[in-house]
């Protein structure tokens, strides 16, 4: 963190992870280049023709690894994405139908895709509050969901904002010491206020003998106020894994998570999270149900206000039907499109850099912004920052002119990161995903323009999650879906490519 003045703190120094390798090539490509050169030299001892036979295939195979898009993907990754989409479409996997009229056993509305195999259980924390636990059997992961009502930034001193940011950084650094934690995410969901809560709060309080003028004023407020307001919900998901080869009973997992929840909540409250609480299994099912069918949001609020709950179960939280296309995801009463982060803001930013992106967007049914975190353990963090520091120093001493000036800036940033890590700060990989839900496919064009304006104001670069809209939609739900845990190729091997 740097400060331009005592009352205007700024933040930044985000760094994209460096790949070990030669130029745009990763570690695998670099070994391929040197191995190909050695084999070509040995083949040249036999004949020039043998050397060409080895050299040409090596160049053909390694060239796609060196050609990269703006977000760092190579040609092989783009081709794999397209082939995977063609295969899913050929098998009909881009379509989903549930309920009594489907061929699925039980006739229930289970969530589709990555959430289809998830099961939900419920436990009690140290304060006897219910909390839901989502079990992902394929990866043997367990997810808890925390809700909070963050304090707004209006009329808050910059010094207090700076304290909140520091405490939030400490909370993220603490996640690296959480045993078994695989990842975390913060989801901020906004939607136009249907007015249900206001109506249930105001109308029953109007006295039968109230003056007609006063009654008319209150009824008009209930009718018109929601058109200019919005509702906002914040969820934090924490996903834990069981070490390979170790078997644990669900009761033991619930007990372990119940012990951790109070400490996690206290850290959120200190970081400006406001009132923090764990979400029950019913509340998690309600959030997922409304995400797939935004038209039932008012009915869910009404049932919760009148009866204290909806009684909704996880097996009925999914949509009746979905259709995934290249650039959209149609589900019940909504059509969604998801964008993914390609570049974080360059330079320094203020604490309000994401305010416009987090606020409700006009013309949208619902909007979710998901910040996904992957904590790195302290030992690995030390190796990463030292490697970045050596690499930045090498680039600064080997260039000239503008390249050298830019490399010198990289050295200062790397030195600052190394100093902060040595003083106890944590290292966390993060990304951002944004999902916008509208009423029809025709509204997606206007939503795309809105998102483009929001991302430009927030100084972030994002691209649509084309050909993987269904999976990206699931990642922005508070259900603990971690993108790096859902790939066929291990995360370590992807980094090497």
C-alpha cells in the first residue's frame, strides 16, 4: 500500500504470476526447445536430412505454445476449449431438463452441471446456529457459506477504510494457515428491490383508524420506493479438502468446521463485514434457486417473512431446464452471461475502485460479482517472491531505454512485495468473475454494454467466458466451486504450459 496523502490512501501492486520458462514459453515448452535442439544437433551428425526431420516437427509442435492471447492462453488451450464445446454439444450435454417429466430418477429439480453431484448436510456451530455444508464427492471437498452485511462506504473516514482494508488483508493472510483450505470466494449479489420486505414491514403497522391522508402516503411510499432501490447480499464461501488417502466421517468434518466458524466470523466483523453469520442449508438452497429462476425472488421473500422460511431443500434448488450456448446460459426465467478477469488494475487505485461494478446495474434482473481467492502457504510464498525479485533484477540489468525504465519499476514492486511478505503478509492468487442475468436474449446486448462501461470505470479487463458459460455461472454461485479444482489437467501442469 502507498499513500498520496494522509487522507487519500491508495492500493495496488498486484502482480501476475511469472511462468518459469523462455520468453512466452512455459517450463514444458522450454524443455521442449532445448531437447529439440539437442536431438537436432545429434541428428545432424548423421545427415542434414535427419536433422530436418527432427527440427521441422519440433518447430510445428512448439510454435502454438509460443503464440499467446492477451489473457495468456496459448493456441493449444484455445483449441482444447473449442473441441470440448463441440463434444458437449454433440452429446447433448449443453441441454439440461429436470423435474417429474425428465428421465432423471426421483423427479426432483437438482442443480445442473458441476452442482449435480453435490450433497448438503447441516450442523450447529458453537453458538448453536445452523450452518450448511456442501459436499463435493468428486473432489471430496466441503464448503461452508457465510453471509454478512458490510458497512457502507458513505460518511466513513479514510482512516477507517484503511483499517478495514488492512484487517481484510490479515483475514486473507490467515486463510493460508487454515488446515486443508483449498480456496475461498466472496460473492456480492445485487438485484432490484421487489419491495416485498418493505411492504411486510410497513403495511401491517398501519393502524386501522389512521387518517386517510397518512395511509395514502405510506401506501405510496411502499409502492414507489422499490423502483429506485436495490437489494444487496454478500456471501463468503470457504472450501476445505481432505488429504488424499485419509477417510473422515461427515460428523467429524462438521465438528471441525463448527469450531472454526466463530473465529472466521469475528475476523469478517473486524474487517468491516458488519453482521456476519453462517448460512443454513435452507438459505443456501434459496440463494441457488433464485439465481436460476429470478422470477421467484419475491415469493421466496414473502414465504420467509410470513412463515420464517421456505422449507426448500437442495434437491429442489435447481432449474427445470437450461440451454447453454456459446455466449449465454438460458435458465428458467432468466438468461445469463459471465465474464472473467484477464488483467487487474494497473498502478494504484483507491478503495472505491470496484464500487460501480458492485452496485446494482439498471436493466438487469440480477448481477453477481465473485472474487475467487487461492491462498498460498508461507513456504511457497517465500519462494515465489524471491523468484520474482531475482527475475525483475535480471530484466532491469539486461535492457536499455524504455525497457530498462519499466523493468526498474518492476524491481521496486518486487522489492516491496518481498519486504511485505517477509514482515508477515500473505500471498494470495485471486481472480474476478461477473455474471449478469436479464429477462431475454435480446437484452444481453444492452447488458454487455453496461458491463463494458463498469469494467472500464473499474480499470479491469474482462472477457466473456465463451463456450463455458454454464460452468462459469456455477462458479459465481455461493456453492464453493473452485475453477482450478474442476480441470482435467492439474493446476501445476497448466502453469508449466
